């Protein structure tokens, strides 16, 4: 009875090896591999403990389906057993050559290991929609900044600027939250492409020493990358340096996004990161026509609703107001949330919007639909007046389009 209990335990167990891989045991029972089908991660080890009358030889899928025995040149475990280290993400098919016709076969489905998020890595997705104010540009890029102690190493690339890179101004790390422009912290060294509209940032050429205040600003999401072009000397594509995360979202805040639209000179933006089940929000706004209406649940919220519709508050936002009470920032320290599965689904399906209420426009003065990172963002306001010829109707709506490469969502 003890031997049978031990066998049951062994058949289903995976033995952990130090930090980087897992050992899985495949045994034999009669003319069967147990388990016959196994899901593993690249780097794992398969231990075949299959007795002296069985082997395990990797074959092609066609040979596996035909219960053939011809090796495809892959792994070959000798009679009695052995170990196989999985080195590639794919489906491995194998058979016991003496007993393949008796269905003694197996599969191993290997996938790449999930990369652990690194709190010392910061990523900036570059696009014109991230500029403050947004710029319509086909340019895009990605920059990664890695912090090691007080040393920041920056690398990445960009392409597709609408005009030549502005060498007189260049590219920089700036100080400022999403939706906010700020001064240069560090100039970046760019290796320009032959077209003068693309380039790269080499790690060896972009190493900086940060002081304590600069490290605090980086961790607070208060630094951004800005690429300046001839036609857009203030910046054509930009990206906020955000902590390594599972997913990124953003939104631009304007009066024209309200339902119904309003005229306001105010503007802002938010950057959102999802790390596991946690949401971190940062950003800035300025220029409200009235003071922030803090009596309405603090004045800022994430609401449930698609573009073109109004909905209830899903998450309250905490605003740090400037002295004028019409501008302010959102810090990650004050705007961290634990999300439910439904709320993560809302984010993924673009069902949340940010709304800021003011004393001038209490239902909301500036608003923005929370969307994924995109190379370009377009909006369509639906009304009868846009028909050809115009139509008198009270109906209205809004659509938001995200363009990434050749994919429109």
C-alpha cells in the first residue's frame, strides 16, 4: 500500500530545481507513458524513468500520428530512462520504438518562460499621441531605461518621423508627468538612420548618473523621452518612462471628449500601468475654466462607460492640486488600486474613461477614454450635422480608433 501511494505521488509531481527550471517526471505503466501529455516551460528538464524495456525517441508529428518510429533527429532517451532539457518553444512528439504500434506515445508542449517584471526597468512607448498637446504623426518607437544603483542606461529606437530629425534640438529625457511639458534632464545620443527620420539609442552612448531627486522623479513616472523633428520642434513623438508592467494604457483629457462635448481650454493626460492585479495611475492637467470640484468625490474619477456614453464612478482618483486649483497632478503614490477581474476586463475592453469635474462644468470639463498604447489615435464624433446632407436629430455618439502599424482597432 505504501509503494502504491508513493507511485501515485510521483506520477503527478514536479520537482523544483534552483530558481531557473522545473524537473518533470515521466514514468511508464504497462505500454503507456505517464503522463502521456505534458506542458512545460523552456529550460525545464524531463526525467524519463521508464524501465529497461522502453525508450523515448523524438519523431515528427506525421510519424507520431502514424505510430511510426523514425527519429526526426531530436532527443533520444535510451532504454531504462534518462533526462531531456527543453531548449525550444514547440510541441515535441515522441514514441517508444518497440511499442509505438501499441500507442506508447507522448507529447511535450513547451512555451517560453514568463519574464519576471523588473522594478528597475522603465519603458517608454513613443508616439505623437503622447505629446502635450498630441501631434498627428506616423512615427513610433520604444525606449528602455535600466536603473542600476545610481546609473541609468538608455537604449531603444524610433522610426517614421513626418520630417527630418531636428539635430539642432535633438532628443532628451525631460522632467514632467504625462500631459505636462518640462525641462531637459539629460540629452540623448542618437545614431541617425540614412533617411534622417529614424534612429537608435545605443546603450554604451547613453549612460547617466542620477542623483537622489532624479531617481525619485524616475520612480514617480515624472520623466519622459521626447524626439524633436524639423516640423515639430517642440516634439513629434514622446513616451513616458513607466515601470516594467504587464500592460500599459493612456488617455488624453479634453473638453471635446465629454458627452456632450464642451468648449474648454483645459487639457491633460494619464498614464496607467497594470502590474499583476495592481493599477498605477499618474499624469497631469491644467487650464480648467473653473476650480476642480473637489466636493464631487474629490473631483476626478475613472468612470465605467464606452466612448460616447456616460457612466458611474468605478475608481476615485486623488488629485494633488496646484495653488490655482485649476491644475494638478496624479501621483502613483496616491493612485494605486487593486483591481478585480471585472475591472481588468473593463480596461482591456476600453470600457473606462477618466473625467475631471470643475465648478464651471460640474458634470465634467475634460474627459478621456482609457485606451491601449497606440502609434496614432483618431476620434469620430457622430451627429446628424455630419451627414451629407445634414440631418436634424438628437442622436449622437463617439468612436475612438487606435492605429498600431497597419492594425486599426
